[in-house]
C-alpha cells in the first residue's frame, strides 16, 4: 500500500513540475516602425491586428504580408488602444482619442458601441475583455500617478444595452482579463505596480477584491492567460514578461527586446505562438511557448 501511495505522490509532483515548466523560444522581430504599438489581437483566421497609440493606423499581420488595416483619416476612429477580434470578423476596440468603445466590422465600417456615462464622454478607455456570456468589461484610466485615483472599470451588457460603473478610485487601470481557471477578473493597476483580482457577480458587478501580485520596477500592462489559467503580463518599464500561476507564484520571467512591453497575445493554429507589442523599440515580436493560450472563442 505504501508503495502505491508513493507512486501516486511521485506522479502528482511530476505533473506539478510539468505544469510549471514554461519555456519561451528566442524573440523574433515581426515588424518595426510602429508608433507605440498596443492592443494586439488574433482573429482565428490567421490574422493579427495591432493599434498604434501615437499613430493614426491599425496594423494587420498575416503569414504572407504586413500592411495597414485602417487609417484614422479614412474612418471614424482617432486613437485605438485595446482591441478584441470577434468570430464574425469584427473587432471591438477602445478609442482613447474619441473616448468610446467601437466595433469595427469587416469592411472597415465603424460603429460606436458606447461613448458616455451619465451624459459625459469617457476619459481614455484602455483595454477590454468579454465574459463567457459575451458581455464587455473595459478599463478607463485618466491621469497617471500612484496617488491619483481617477480610474474606473465598466461593464456593458450587449443584450440589454446597459452600462454599469463597477469599480472606481483606481490608480490607472490598464490590462484586463478573465481567467479560464478561477473565473475571476484580473486588472492591472499600473500606477500601483500591482494586479488586482475580483469575483464577478451574475449582473457583472464585482466583489472580493484582492491584490493578486505586486510587480515593482515598472507598470503591469496588457495581460493574457494560457488554457491552464497561468497569467502572462507585460511589465512596461521593467522590460519583462512575467508568468504567474493561478495562485500568484512566479513561474517565468522573460526579458523582452526593449524595456517597454505593452501587450501580449497568443496566436497561430495551435495558439502557441506568443506575440508582444514593445514601445521602446516601436516593434512587434513573437516567440514560441510550450503552453496553449486561452481564447474564449476557441472550440
């Protein structure tokens, strides 16, 4: 009996070690000459899109070419940041220039989803995510500072077209996502160099706020998850990608080509190609990882 227990325990610990053994290949330059790239998103048809926060265009990246998807001068957006590609080929985007959440359809036409709260336009919508029911959470920072608490988080129900302020008094809320493992909402509070997590109520409101991790020496920015619920975070100013377990343990710390990685995305047919936007070098890079990324739309 003791021998059987020992074998079971050994197998259990081997499995834990395998889960924690996360490896990245060398970084490969995808495209340079961007202007503060951000908000990279993969549309499951093999195409990625990336914002240029200090520019006037959205970059499109496929296996065969890299080109411009949209120019601000040719459409009704100003400066996009966070983006999320949807299965129908459209893209949800935060526009911090217009203070709005936009939907960009396949032909490039742009519709406004929501652009004000209580009669006042949004400040600088930053990043966004969807829950399993297809409803929207987005962060809205304003001024940066560790003691400036003017950031907010909103929830938008597409079915009822109702908007709720679900969290305020945050020091520059930034990257946002929902874990496939814990089903909690994770939020980068950049000016505090930390990531918060929350339970999500049925009506989209939040409870049980916790400090998930603190990452000094820079600003936690865009974030994403693999299918096991490990959290991948761009550490803007710190020059690293951090990987945290669902329990908050550091599983990996990977140096990036520049000191200002801003966002992360899993792509490719196997969701194991890992892309970053990097703002010191104004470039996008990729590498391979030995973990499959989580995508809410994957079958």
